């Protein structure tokens, strides 16, 4: 079967709690933990409201791409439980092909607790559960053709999963949004695959973490914080690892990209009311990649589509409820 995009990674149920009792603490001396959400130790925290929705990187990207009109399939793993059935039903309802969704016997489906504090920024507590059992089917790329493969955060034996994707004779383009596990534990492994990656997508904290771990690069800079604080430095270093396009999202500062020839920046023109920031990165990244296909590789137009979708998602509760439909492409 032919697809425009196959997504690989997590699929979960999101349980979101809103509270006004937390405080945001600036911690700029630590470049990897610059803002903290804090609560009184031992206190009972009041919940203002709560919601249950669907999330997970692969699921979010698949639903986003499908709503934009692309033929989409999702490779993910769920447990043999009611939550897993709901996750699959949600994908199917958005016209995502679910034949590659793996139901793992004896495992519960993954879920996340999202704690939303002041300014509707959030902290995620993630239980990966069945997601850790995800495997890449041997026949996935032999029996199916796709233009793009979009890899999101992986857990479990993620090294094996990456090898299974990157070791193929690639007749498809790879977009990659590595997760925190890969960034913490696999700096060297990540860099070895970047030369086979068409688009690498990270937020600014993730990009900083990746570059900060490169001792060879950082050895040349005494003032590391200043070097890491310049977005063009991050883009240039990551581009030197081999990807065709580096995309870094920067929250309220917008997004920046670099293709080795030109630096691109897109700010937030009209800030939407922030209801929930969950899934905003997935909305932007997926729309950017979809835009590259829909707009024949035009990076600037693809970024604009990504920003529109991110703005829509941030104005609704949940990672998928605000995703735009294909009419947004016109």
C-alpha cells in the first residue's frame, strides 16, 4: 500500500489536571532546566478542572497529517485493554490506517498525567507501558511505499527500533523528533543517524542539550552559556551532523530553521489564547513536514503552516482537538 507518511512512536491517553497553586521559578543558571514549576512540598494541591484526551507523538503526528489530507499510517503499541481500544478507535476515526498498531498482551496502554500551571504551561508525567514493547515489523517497508517516515519519541529498545528504520535501503525521507530518552542516553547514536535524516525537529531545550553534550564542539568556547544561547550556533552545529534541514521550535519566540544555505525565522504573529500547550510541538513539526510535501519543499511556507496549526492547537484543550483540516493548506 502507498502512503504519504508513516509515523512511528508513542500513542497514549492524556489525563490533564489544571491548577492555580503552582509557581514558575526562573533558573537561568542551569541551561537545561531554565524554568521550574514548583509546589509546596507535602501539600494537597487543588485541581481546577480535569480532562481526558488522546496523545503520544506518533498518534498526534498521524492525526495531524491525516487531517491535512495526507494518506497516513501509524506504527505504535498499545495494551490489550479498554484504553488501547480507545486509542485505536480514535486513530481510525481520523482516517489513520491502524494495521500497524501492535496490541501487546499482558501490558497496559500508555498514559500521561499532564499538570498545567500558571500561563497554561505544563509538565508531563509519562508512563510508557506498552509503548516500550514497540517493534518495527520486518515487512513494513518491503510491502508498503511511503514518501515520509516521521519518527517521534521512542522508548524500550529504541536503539533497535532506530536501526530497523535507518538500516533500510531508504526510498523515503525521514523526519525525526527525538525524545528525551534518546537525548539523554544516546548522543553518539543520534548523531550517527542524522546524516540519513531529511528533517530533524527539536525544541530549543532539546537542541541545547544535544549541542552541550558535544565535548569537541564545546571545548572551543569558554563561555558555553553564551554560545548555547545563540540560536544560529545551535542550528549550525546540528546541521554539521548531516541532516538536510534543522528545525528548532522556541515557544513564544517562534521557530528557526537552517538548510545549510539560509537561516529561516518565523515569529508568532498573533498569539492565540493559551488553553493548553500539549501537543503544540507535534502540531508544528507534523505540519512543517506535510508542508514540505504540499508546497514542493518551500521551507518558509511549510513553517507558516506549522505555525497556524500550532496556534490552533494551543487554543483548544488536548493535543489533537485543535488540529486544522485540509482547508488550512489553501
